[in-house]
């Protein structure tokens, strides 16, 4: 282990600010990318779902027209 | 001999294959990130010149390398898309570009946070940094161009052409530290010689490079599947997928 204590680890030999800034921004960027990629799929599926529901409603309405 | 590849030109088959591969890439990414980061941050010895600030290397170098690897992959896909008109190759470009852009952003930001304590400046207009910034702009250009057309056939072709034009930047980035006088240090790994780095520092770096590679793979697969779904959303197989999911949820 390169560090003696937790405080030592956070200090990073005096470079703590720069090291943790780098790691923080990296994981923030990666996190945003992951969330964006996952929510995008749900959005696409939702759109398809809505279109299918609309098509069904239209079909139903058309069938009703015939019976009247 | 290569006929088994043919079905994968069908978007539905590719979607399923990507879904099968995805979990493996996710698992590999989690393992390599945990091992690489713990090793690099806790166990690797401090650098005799740069102290603990050198630990930024474990994200800076992998991000920069994989940003270029991602671009190379996109360039191959662009060539395939333009020559053989394979739509999946265009979707591949659209899927990878945002991941590559994020990696390039990470390389630039971590580089700045490393440059400040070592060089005394967040940013200098030197060949390596400037060519890397251009890579970010090229990535953003490709993403913007692809999204600018509602006709995705046109969008795919335009993005493919821009991707191929941008390839000129890759050798410039790689050799920038050789061709010009620059503050940025020369190659440590990618050269025809033994890596100039102590093994106890090098191993975590190699693990993190693999980790960023599998992360790139995982996110590319995820976004590739999204791209297929979006472009095929009017096809029966996507409708079947959605109704199946709805019925399964009830």
C-alpha cells in the first residue's frame, strides 16, 4: 500500500485537488453517458408503444363505423 | 466459408447478437475498473518526479487511447458503409461517436488537471493538445451532422464521409509529440521498444486500458441496439418486441 492513512490517501501527496478533480469529472462524464444510453432505449420503446396503441384505436374506430 | 456472417447483416439478428454480448462486456468492465483503480490508486508506488499526481495516468492514457481506437473503428465502419452500403455500419458510427467524444473530453480534462501542477498551466496551445481538441470537434461534428438530417439514409452517408475526412487527424495526434516540440511527453507504450515504465506502475495501466476498451465495447453495443431500434421502429419485429414486453409486464 502506497499510503499510511485515509487522510494521506485523500491528500495524494499534495496533489489531491488535481487527482480527485480528474477522477470526479471522469466518472461524472461516464455516468452521464451511461444514463443517457439507457434512457434513450426506454424512450424509443415508449414511442413504439404509443404508435401501436394509436393504430389500435384507429382500427377499433374504423370497425365501429362499419357496424353503425 | 464466411457465409455464417450473412444473417448478421439483418438488423434484427445484429440486435440480438449485441444483446447477448453486452453483459459480458459490462462484467469485464466492472472487474477491470475495480482491479485497475484499486491497484493504481492504492498500491502503485508514487512517481519519483511527479509524486502522486502521476495517478491521473490511469484514466488519462486509457481515455486518450480508446478515443482514437473508437475513431479508427468508426472509420472502418464508414468505409464499409460507403462502399457496400450496409446500413448497420452507419448505425455503428452513430453509436460509437458519443462514446468517443466523451473519452476525448475525459482525456482533455484530465490532461488539464495534470498539466496545471506539472507544467504550471491548465492549457497550452501545443501540437498534442490542439490536435486532441480538434478530435473532439470532429466527434461533435459527426454527431451534429448525423442528427441534422431527418432522412437517416442521407444522414448516414454524410456522417460516413465526414468520418473518413477526419481520419487525417489520427496520425497527426499520434506523431504530434515527435514532429513538433511539445510540452507533452513522448510515447511510453506505443513504440517499437520496451515500455519505459516500471512494471508495478505499468500493470494497472494495462488493466485500465483493457477496462476502457471493454467500456467502449459495452456502451457501443448499448447505443448500437438503440440505433437499430430507432431506425427499425416501424418494422414488425420491433412491434412484436414491444407487445411481448407489455404482455410480460402485465
